[in-house]
C-alpha cells in the first residue's frame, strides 16, 4: 500500500475536481440513462416543431394527471394543471406544500428549434420544377441545410377559421423535400464565397415536385399540379399559404451514435434535450415542496419575442394566477422564486477546440452544465447569476450526487449567445442556466451524451422536490 504525499493530499483537499461523470457512475445509473434516452428519442421524433412539442408535452402531462387550468377553481397542494398558450408554448404547474409567497420553482426550457420557415407566398415554378421560398428561423449555418431530406410540418389557418395540420416526410412511405446544392465540378465560383455566404438565404429553396399538369396551352403546369395535390390533400389554395406556419425540418429520426451507443444524434435537441427532462421532472414529482412551474417556451431562437416567447407576460401572469389562488402578493412570490433556465451549452469538440477556453468549457459526459452567464462582448445581454444563487444550485447538485460541470459559451470574444434567463431575471427571480452540452448545436443533426441528458433530468427533479 502506497501512502500519498503531502502535496497530493493537499491537492485532493484544495483543487477543483474535474472528471468524466461516467467514470464515477455505477452501472445502474448508466442503465437508467439508457432507459431515459428511449423516452427522449421518442419525444424528439414526435416533436419536430414547437406545436408538436407542445402537444407531446400536454399528452404526457395528461397521462400523469394534469388537467387544463380553470380560472376561478381553487387549487391545493398536489394539484396539477397545464396552461396551453396558443398551442405553441405550455406551462405545467405542480402545486406545492409551501405557501407560494415563499417562492415557486421555475424550470424554463424552449421547444422551438432552428429550421426553414416557408415564406407567406412560397410556391413557384422554375425550369418546370416546383419550389418553396423559405426564410430561415434562428441561427443556422445555411450550407448545412442543403442536400439533406426535409419534412414539412405546420398548419394552414384557413379563412373559415379551421386549422389544417400538415406533417409530411417523416414516414418512409411519404415523400420528403430537399434544398439542392451545386455539384463540386461546377462550384469553382461558389467555392470562393466565405462559409457564411456559401449558401445565401435566398438560395434555400426547397424542391417540392416536377410532374406537370397535362395541358398543351397553359404555363406553370408543375406549380398547378402541386396546388392540385395540396387542394386534394388539405383543401387549400395558394392564398392559404398567406395564413400558414409551415416549417421545413430534417426528416431523419433520432439515432444512437457510436459503437457504444452512448450518444444521441437528432434534429432539434436544442432545446428539447432540456424540455423533455423538465417535463419528466414535473410528471415524476407528485407533491413538491415549493410550487413547480415548468415552462416550455416558443420563439427563444429568435430572441424570445412574440406572445408565445418568454419576453412576454406569459410567465408573469401564470405567477400572478398562482398568487391569486392563494391570496398572496405576486411580487412577493416573484422575489422569493428560483429558476433554472434549462438550455443547452456548447460541448467542446475535439476537432474545434480552439474556440473554447479549456478551463471553462463544457465536455460530453461530464454531466449537466451550469452556465453562470452567456452573452457576448463583455457579458452584454446576459443576466449573470449571482454567486449566492450559483452556490445554492451547487450545493443542491452535490448533495444529490449529480454529475455537473460549469460551462462558458466559448472563448471571450469568440462569439456568444443568450437564453431566456435574462427575461426571467427581469421579473426579479433568481435564475441560472442549466442544461446539456451539445456538439454541432443548431445543425440538422445535433449530438448529445445520454449520461448528460439523464443528469439534467436528475438535476431538474432535485430542483423540483
Ligand atoms: Mn437553446
Ligand atoms: Mn439555440
């Protein structure tokens, strides 16, 4: 038996321990992470858009006994309800044992993801091919969205007030769509463009058909044939695109990655990789101490604007309703409330390490990431959590033996980004970002580690107690 040196003993006492979480996890934890990933992948496949994710969340919540919020109804500890904000954002509320004036616990994730939205007048014909014009949503690297199979999801809201849902391209027996790119043989000029401009916004045109309607005189016969199909299938005309929300998303399903199947590859993991654990934490916490509010927000990828985004009164009014139910002062409730802004951070990529500052970067399999601040150019545009609140979260995670790490979104001045944290902080709530590290964030196929996803769930469940 060898004795450790005085220096080694002192190091163990004083140095921060930074270690792969899987190394410390027992087999049952790894098995539980594997099991959790199954439900998560199913959620991803059923939730390609904010509307579908909202619907999935409500379905899961209803099965767990949540019912729709009824104004005027008296809620008591143990009651569970959901609030559906226009089918695009959802709140789940678990009424807790403690009076809400002592604060509620808020977990806020977002369910919108980067994609290609159809323009209001999208359909056109060129060289006897039919295409859709798109306007990308969120921060995408445009070149990544060419030559991959795309599905079309969303709704037509018709003039008669009915809403026609659309989902085509997910099943293998359905057609899908594609944005075409140049062949390398003829890309000499295009190859001189910068990467940001390699594919321009107006070049993200989606191929949707080629058969002409049989006629010898008329023009635009391919476009006509597509409209004929759409009219038969959905009862729409070209004008119905004007009041539609149709989104092109990658058509592939969530898959395991690696010989060891330790990773998950999928579209839309930012931020459904936090939304799903947040939903599961809510449904698996029947009687929380503090009232738990789980927010699944829309519009985060374009700045949280709009009435389904978190820079709206949506959350504030939910807290007001919770306060009103108990005859409490809602400003007091907000002041004492705590929030996890559940969003992803960038994992360090072995191939692109130089954008990270290694001592403050997040790594796959190191567990859930705490991000004290996001922002850019000297912390601009972040709420920057207080030392005291980070201390609270740190203690909570360590006491529950949950693998966690800290992360910063890349090197200082390498770029930056933001989350919903600052909008919740603006309400006077303590908030810090907590989430899952992701490789290829905002790409059509993003990578996460099953272990980290499960640690995010355990963290949110602990927070909900
Ligand atoms: Mn996000
Ligand atoms: Mn994002």
